């Protein structure tokens, strides 16, 4: 007999983070995997990192999911305070506050996750191998959320 399940990390975690980012930054594309856009100068990238059990029960469980959010910005020229640091640090603080404002997320009364924590921000993050295309700079956030599920 086939089991019934929900793709939790997609439907409750990455889709929720994507909705929050799109509402705040409607003109910045969000990409997954290695699909960096050819046009434009800035992107968000969501990378699922981990899924760890927090509490197990006979009829359900609570799991802690981690997702890395990356902001990639193409800035040419010399790495200067007003062109690079100010823009990247401003986005770093903006996202950190945006996530704090969405610690528990239930849009339209539909539970998605609780206890969001931005566990780290890396300003001037190293580029991943597939991001090393041109004059990109990056900020990354490690986001963790808890999701309860009943079976």
C-alpha cells in the first residue's frame, strides 16, 4: 500500500521563505540549484541544508529544517565601502529583521512553521563554485525553522 506524505521542506519551508522574500522584494528573482539567471544584477538563492528530528511521537513529529538564503549582487569596479559594503550590509540587516518578523508563519491561518531563527549571517560570503561568474558578491543567512506534523 502506498503511503501518504507531504514534501515538508518544499511546501512549508522553502515555499514559505520564498513567499516572504517575494512580498518584500518583488523585483528580485529567487533561484534554486544551479539556475542563476543570465540577466539582471541581483538574485536570492535558497539552498536546503538539513532536516533534523526535534521530537518524535507515535502520531507525529517535530523537525528542525535549515535553509541557506544567499543574496548575490553583481557589482563591478573596485570593492569600496559605498558600493559594496554598504549595499551588502544593508541587505544583511534587512533580511535578518524580515526573518525576525516572521518567526512563526501561518499565512491566512494555515500553519507552515514556528520558531524561525537566523542562526548566522555571513557578510562577504565566499562564492560557491557555480556562482563564480563575473563580479558577484554575496551575503548568506542560515535560517532554521521547526515544523510540526501529525501522521
